[in-house]
C-alpha cells in the first residue's frame, strides 16, 4: 500500500516527477509552484490515489495500452498504436492565430467545443511562453489564449480536477505524453472521476521539457527588452522580443532539460486519442496521428466542417519520425536499466515492448 | 460607572488588580508623566494611565521601546515632575544601558520605575529576576507583597525618590500585577508644573559621581531600616525565622498557618530589599539563627542576607534555594512560588507533617487521558494563514529554509500552530538580527534560504537597526513583517504604525513600507488571508538576492471582530464528503483553526460559529469547495 | 447554604478567551462589597491564546490570602469548558468540592489534528462525580445564546454561582456590581443573562 509518503520518496525526491499536475490539482497536501513540487504535509493515507495514478510510479504499459487502445489495429513499436497519420493544418487564420506550426490542436479543440463534443478543455496558457499555467477553458473565445508551444513543463492537469469540480461532464485534455499517461492511469484507478468515454485526449509530441532555469536564461538574454514568446523550430532557439528576435542554438535551451525527461519512453503520446506534433519538414504544418475511434470522430468532424485540412504524410518523413523516436527510446531504456540496477523499477523492462528497441533492427 | 482609579473618598475599600493599585498609587502621588512599552504582566498600568489622562491631567505615552520610555520619563523628572516608567523584566534589559546610568545621575522630580517580572514565564520567554538589575544599577528597590502595598509603595516611592534624589525601582510579579485583592484608597496629592532648567541644572551620568551614588544608597538604607513596609509577625523567640519578600509573604503566611506552627515560626517580611536594611535584619537573625528564605525565582534576598551574616560574623543556618528546600518542579530558582512549594519546604525544614486535602487519585492505566490544550492562534488570526503559506512555500522550495523568530503572538508559530516553523527565538528584534547574520553565510557553504519574522510593533521597537545592518552588509534574506495593526499579544495597544497614541490622539502614521523602502530594501505587500498568493510571493522572494521585505498586512482577528459583524463561514453539508473525501480531514487536521472542527455525529466538517471570526481562509483549503463565506469583501 | 470554610476557595476555569477574567472580577467585587477579604489569582497574556486558564478566587472573613490555592483545596470549581473542569478538578478537587460546569466542549488543537482524542462527556462527569460532593451541568452557552449572546456564557455562570447560595455573598451585591461595571444595552444584556444563571441553578 502506497500513498503520499511514497509518492514523495519514490517520485519527487528522486527527480522523476514530470509536473503533469494530476496529484497537485486533486490533493490539498501536495503543492507546486513553477517547477517545484512537494508533499507539504503528511497525509497519513496509506493507499493513495496519487501514487496509483502517478505516471511515474510503476506502470504496466501493456495493461494500460490494452485498456485504452486495445481495439486499435495498427501497431508501431516506435510511435504506438494508430490508424492514420497525416500532415494537417487549420484553415481558419482567426482560430490558428498565435498557434505553432499548423494550429491543428487549437483547431481540433475549437471544433470539439463547437460541435458539443466537449464542455470544456484542459489546456496550458502562457502569456510570454515562460510561465505556463494550467487553464480550464469553457469559452471558445479563450481557446486561442492557450495556443502556441510551451517548452517549460506546466502542471496542466490541475485543470482536469477543476473541470470535475465545476461539474463539467465532457472534457478535452491537451497534454504532454506524461500527462496523457497520467490521465489514463487516473481513468483506470478512479474511473468515476474521469470517465474515458467522456474524455477526449489530444497528446503532443515531446522529446524534453524545460525547467524554470530556461525562463531565467531567456530573460537574461533579452535584458531590458520585453519577451513576447519563444519558438524552437528545428535546431534554433528564437527569443521573440518587442525589439526583434534573438537567435540562439537549441542546445542553449536543452541544457535546461528536466532530469525527469531522461526516463520518458513516450515521444508521440502513444496513449492519446489523437497525437499532434510539428511537421518539421514543412513549415506551417503539423503531424497528425489518429489512434482511437473517438479521435477519428473529432478529426472527421473537423475535416467535414472544413476547419482542418490534411495531406498525405510522406513515407520518408514517417521514417525520420520513427528513427527520432527510436533514438530517444534507446537512450531512455539505457537510463531505465541503470536506475533498475540501483533498485527502482518504473516499467517492466523485460517486456518485449522495451526489449525490442535495444535490438539492432526494429520493424 | 465609577472607576476604582478616580474614586476620591479616602478610606473606601475596593477590589483592585495589582496593576490598578500601582496606577492608583502613582495617581495619588500626583504623577505627571508616564511612559511604557506593552509587556505582560505590566501593560495595564499605562493603559489605565492613558484612560485617566484627561481626568487627571497627566501625560501617558506608549514609547517605541523601553529604553526610550525611561529616557522620556527621566526627562520629565529632570524638569521636576513626578514620573513613572513601567516595563516587564525583558524590557528592563532593553532599558538597562540608561538605567545603569541613573544611579550616577540621580533624578529630580520623583522617578519611579516599575519592573514587572514573570516568574514561571506565563507570558514571557524567560523568568529573569530584575531585582538583580536594581542592585547592579545601585538603585533602591521595593517589593510589594500585597495589593495594598502595591498602591502604598508606589505612592511612597515618589517621596523617597525626591528625598534622596535617586530613581526608585518597584519590582512586582505576575501574581501581584494580575492578581486582585482588597485595597483601601487614599487621597490625591496636589501636582506641580515643570521647573525651568537653568544653565547649571544638569543631569549627567559620569563616573566621578560614583561615590555620591554610594552616599545616596547609604541614606536610603537608613530610611529602609525603619520602613513600615518591613514587618514581623510571630513569636518573640521563633524556632525558625522565615525571611521573605513579595508574594513570598502570602505563601509563607498560609504555610505557617496550614502546618499549624504559628507558635514556632516567625515571618520577617521585607518590602525594602535593596539596599538591605542590615541592622533590622541583623536584629532578627540574633533572635533566631535558623532561617528559611522564601522568594520568587532568584536567591536574591537569600544571598544578600548570607552576605550580611558573613559580614556580621554570624553563624546562621540558611534554608531556601541553596539548600534546595524552596523549589519548583524544575529545581530551585526556577518556576513561581505557590503555597504548595512553601508548605513542602517548611515541612521539610521543620520536620513536621505536610497536610493535604487532595484526595483525587488518577489511575494512569484506566482513567481518561486528558488532551493537552496547546497554545494556538485565535480563530481568524492572520498569523495562522501566514505560517501556513510560509510552510507551503518552504516545502515547495525544497531547500529547507530557516525562519528566525521574534516576540509577539506569532511566536506561537514556533509550535504546532505554526508547523514548528521557527528555527530560532530570542528577544525583541532577535529575528531580523539573526537573519542578518545568517544571510551572510553563503560564503561558508550555507545554502538554505533565510527568513525572519517580526510583528508591526516589534518592528518599531527593535528591528530598525538590524534591518539597516542587513541592508548595509547586503545580507541575503527575506523579512516577513506580520502587520496586524496592533500590539496584539499584550492587549492591542497602539504603536507608531497604527497612527494613534496611547491617549487616543491621532499620531503620525508611520509607514512600515516607507521606512523599508527608504532603507533600500526590495519591498512587497501582501494579504496573508490570500494564502495562494502569499505562498507564491514568499517562494519567489526567497529565490532572489539581497534584502527583501514582504509586509503581510491584515488586521488582528480579535481587533477586527470588535469593529463590526463578522462574515459567516459554514460548511455546505451536501458538498462536504466527510471521510469519503479522502482528504483525511484536511481542513481541521492541517490548518488547525479552532473554529474548524469535525462533527463526529454528522461525519463531516463543521465551523463552530461561536469560535469562528469569519476570516474565510479555510474556504480556500477544501478540495471540494464545501466551505462557504458570506459577507466578506 | 454557604460553605463554612475559611478561606473559601473557588476556581473559575475555561479556555483562554472565554471570559474568565470578567467572571472572577464580578465575583471578587461582589465579595469585597459584602465585606470579605478577597484575593484573585489569574494568568493573562499568552495563555489567553486558546490555552487553559484558571482564576483562583479566595474569600475570607479573617485575612487576605495569597492568590493561589493549594493543590486539592478548591471548595467550588466553576468551568466554562468541561475538559478544563476535569483538568482542574484532578489538581485542586477533593471529596467536598462542588462542581458546576458548562456542557459545551472547546476542542484543543491536538484533537482537531487527530493527535489526541476529546474525552466523552459522560466519562468526564463520572470521574468527577466519583469524588466530588456534587456535580452540576449547565447548558450555559445554549441558554446565553437564547438571550442573544454566546459570549455572555461567563456571566450566566456567575449567576449560577450566585444562585447556588454556596458563597456567603448576597445576590444584591452581584447585582450592584453589574450596575457599576456596565451601562446601557450591555448592562441590560448582562443582567438578563445573570438572572437566567441564577434561575438555572436552584440553591444547593
């Protein structure tokens, strides 16, 4: 039986916490600010839902995937189960203004709300991209405020609990892969609080998330200039200020990668209904992976209404995406192996899912 | 409504608090100038002086601290006016630099200084025996043993002071100050106006005057030898002589009576204890060389009488603190006196049985275990919210920040009520002073965030020099100023920040933030009731270098509750999920407000409306949002 | 029937903030008015912050006693809070003691946070009743609330003491003291509450 005490010892104190926000928003004993989190007071609860739902306690990937994406036919060991992959972008500049790349996520959420599929959305907002906050959006006009990529980890899932307490029945969640896993484990452990049939999960692609050290770095670089936003197109870090854009190498940003990201297996949010990332080979476009029926239900509506347009995904680019995922997965498995040798297991490394990426060739 | 202070019918008998009696004594003596800093057990004296100022025409002020208070009072004495200065034992330490010089300078108009000690430290951090200070300062010392004496001695002290041109110390204790008893009132003496000071009128404390101090003391001693405040009751030739002062007289009297040894034991009660009336004491030692000394805290009288006996080459068998007969549970010289302590000591010294009517027997195995009643913040206290926010911020920060504590209601935050947050506790201003030092230790590898706490009244009393020090030496620390707009712990007295004087006049309202900004600190202001914002603010500020000040401003709940109807706070019973919530009763268990209770019958949280002061902070804690507020802006 | 003992030792107890000091002041003033030597010992300051508080009230025809009652020598214990009454009784009670207690609990911090348990009322009363001469429970807070003020519980219990006849102080002295201490609506309220206390407690 494990609860808050073990959550602190096994996840927070070890630096594994991804700041998904699932525990913080639900439990009054756990608090977070910026990129720090703590179980402030001992709760004395021996069997805690925080521990059970945390994406960084032991996770049986096969079981979770089976429960939520069990009926999805296509399976790719590197980018997860899916049925379709497209290049996609939003067609309405009103909706996509402020978005990164193709504005696909913003478009999908707007459509979902307009079509009555969701009453609210759990998003992440940031005015200058440097202090992202959880945001529960129930008014379509506010969706745009959450547009744009954030590179600093935010405890967005706090808004999931806010949605529940506000009595919202159906919601959409946009999150990083760790947050998607958090939602799935939560749905498995406390289904009465988060019903999988009434939750639409859009996962983002993610290779790393940054600490608040990055914010301090950006502000230092900007000096007296006001920072408007940050963008990281391939290889480049762009700091957009009121006085022009400062260009740096992306490595400057990556030095602030959180240690928790070094053990993250999931690059493309393999457990989401829909996954969206950049299409780095085509400016202004997204990579759109459709996984579940529910996911297709939304994409279909967005296409039908004309809000979203899609194009065939070039097979060569798909291969590049897979290889990028493979690289990350190999590094992660090495790190997970090292940690396991020190006595901590957060996944079952003996499962074929993990063993296979270590082999020379992957289909 | 007639006040016991204003009744002008000499001979009337009333019930008076010791502090009221001291006040009355000074009023009867025609006191003109009164100054003090609030401290328990003496705070009522100046409040009463302020309340009666218009009636009697005298002046009463709360001074910023005790040394300023004694300086101001001495000024009035210098101009020939009768002056009274009041402080608790800690305050006497603060005033010590000046008081030590008073022995040299002497005074003009009668100057009476009241030291109000707190044996057992009921409301203090220590039980320092300030009689020692009187002896160090070479000033006459009086100890009232009854409420009547509290009045009569104070009244007489002004006369003694003028007669000998030296300030007189009256040392009282909590059990006299805050106790009540019968007092017969006297008449009011006429008052005088200030003298003009000529070129050669000087009040100077320089060492060539030291021999004159001794001459004055010798004169005082002569007067003490025949003082009516020194009394003897008992047989002509006692078997045992109790020498006692102050409250010791009450307890000795009762002990002798209860042990039924009135025919064998005499009680020499001294009211004038320093300089010791040696001839008087010697005359009793000659009658009975077997002595039991009964006094509060230090063996002050005991040691002085021992010295006298040695000087007079008398062989006296002493019992008391040195012999271990008069002792509290912590040993001799600790804790306050009470009838049981003295009965136990007397019974042991005389070898007589010690009667007791106590017949309640508690079986530790079977009988109820009584839960202790920890001191905690009042319901609605902004400090509870501040400590909660600070605890959250420091835990989230994760670097084990340390908080240097200070003196006030928030001192209680060092205990359970404040999550044991304080790492240090000393005296007024000790918090910021220590933080100033701790904030310089990074060079030695100390990387824990440093915080200090102080209240608004403490700020003016003692924090200014330390804050200058921190800024001047560029210490890295966060100073939390808990501004509840009152000197709360001692009874809600005004201070420079409240914009009001003791006598109810509008004073210049000092801006704490203005002063801190002028010192160049990075100053922020917040509302402790907004726990989330305060947590975030504290967290952010401890990341930054230099001296930061966060003023957490919210009126004391008790003061606010007197101003008007309080907001209603209640738990929506349908929304509260009880133990099914899974929060482990977070509202009552973690926040610890006495109004936030668990209704065992209903199985849900409840707000006790009799205790609740309507701050509404608990509403932000409930994960279900079950706690509602009405009527709060 | 007034208790004959001299000194007559009374302890008024409760939780800091419940109005101990006013209660003891009223009793003490009435006592002086009745021509008795009266001494009261109490604690102010820190203990008022929710801690246990006691006032020792000592009446005598003969002399001024000290402000503290020896252990085991309380003749009457009046409490605003039942747990405090038991606490005081254990230290100061004896088989001749009369106990009058309010029924309403005030929960110490430890019981709120689950570290200790607030005892059952029946158990507390049983324990006192095993030894004490008499134990009387008064729903003082509820009665005081009826008159519109839970805060006046203390004055109501002073009324109980006055009405009990256990102290050699005629009720008229108490009434005089109320008039000297209060005026206007405060006087009216306190007189009402005091009278309720007197009635709630027939002479013992």
